[in-house]
């Protein structure tokens, strides 16, 4: 049984995330999507909303479940859930530079390995923060987020 964790704050989840989770589900028997929350940071969506949105978007994929991770250590979450790997998507060299120290630290902490998947170039420029900014300023982000996110953003009337 090979189990992996796909972690992130997913505030909000976008199609680049979903693409990586779907590919992880082809590589592992089970994938836990771990929704992290930084309690010092103001998230657009609550942890519960982010978990619900993700469950709507990826809950139908084979072997994929969604769980809140709170503010604990990712390496400990993986150990406690019997996951030997973390799966992360890389969009760019900058992502790689940012991720490698965390991957090394996580391996040092509990031995958990990080597997990097090269993100599809269609979404190489897409990030949750850019989506929030563009949407807030009235831009169209419908190509980059699932319907579950779009409908919630619209109902928040975020642009006004
Ligand atoms: O979507 P994000 O915000 O880029 O996700 C970052 C995340 C949640 C993967 C990262 O912040 C994380 O691993 N947080 C858990 C806390 C932790 O383990 N910190 C030490 C990392 S070596």
C-alpha cells in the first residue's frame, strides 16, 4: 500500500493543484489531500470551506481523501497517517528553490520523501494569491479555478 500526502493551504484550490492531485492518484494507492491553516494568517476561505471545496473537486478520484491538517508539522501529519511520500507540483525554478529546503527538512524530521511532479505548463502562471488579486480587481479567473470555487467567489461578491 503506497500512500502519499498532497499538502497545501488551497486558498483557493485551482486547476494546477487539481492536475497534480489527479496525477498523484495515478501513482499512489491512496492520496490524502491535507489542507493546512496558518492561524496567524487571514484566509479567504475557512478551513472547513476549503476542505469541502476540495472534497467536491477531487473526492471522486480513486483513492483520494481530503483532511484538515491544522497548523501542525507536515512531516508529523504524514507519519501519523502512514504516508511515506509528500507530492508537490513544481511550476518553475523558483518553486524548486523554495521547495527543496522544506523537502530536506521534512526528510530529516521523519524520513518522509518528497516527490516533485512537473506541473502542466497550462497552469504555470497560476497561483492562489494571483487568482484572489485578479478576481478582486474584476478580472476573469474562470479558466483557472473549478466551478466549486467560482460559485463561492461569486456569492461572496468579492469584487465590490
Ligand atoms: O499552499 P501552500 O501555502 O504553499 O502550502 C504550504 C505548506 C502547507 C505545504 C507548508 O507551509 C507546510 O508544509 N506547512 C506545514 C508546517 C510545516 O511542516 N512546516 C515546516 C516545513 S519544513
